[in-house]
């Protein structure tokens, strides 16, 4: 059985953006067809629609946090708890990598790469497992 990281990297090699690679690695955990998850997460790649903002891998974790924590439209009171989880995810990623901004992580202006896309995916998978799924499995 492949680890989530292996699945995510396999996805990336198939042409998925970083958000799709992460989110689709967990589609089975939520009973969501991978094709649907792929479509949901498409616009978040390359820092939100190729605008080099929030890291796509982290955006994938944000999608997963909502899927895991939200109780849906019948009870909209879970937002604050979901936001708290997202803040924890972002803080952990930023602590590991000094930034959550795609442009900075890739070193677009500085020519100093803080973390490769594969590294961002790896860190995000570990963070998702630790924070969202409360496991500590390392890749």
C-alpha cells in the first residue's frame, strides 16, 4: 500500500498541481471521487491560479481541513474550529519553511529556493497527518 506522500508524488508526476497532488491523495479518505477532488482543487495550484500566492500544497491541506471538520450546510457553526485548524496548519508549514508563499518558496525573486514543490508536498502531507488526522506517520 502506498503512503499518502507516495500517492501525492505520483499525482504530481502525472501533471497534477501541488494542491491537486495533496488533496487527491486523500480523496478516498473522504469518499470523494478523485476526478471531483481534482476539479475542486484545480484553481489553487501555483499559488492560487498561478498568481504565486499561498502554496498550492498548503491550499490542499485547507481543503482537507474543511472536509474533515465541517458538518455541512445544516450547521454552519464549525467555521471557527476549521479556521483554527487552518491557522495551525499554516503556522506549522511556515515554521518548517519560513514562508507559505509559493513565489518565496520557489525563490522567484531571490533565486534562493526555500523548498521544492516535492518538499512542500511532503511537509504538507506530514502536517495533514499530524493535525487533521492526528497521526504522526513520517514518509
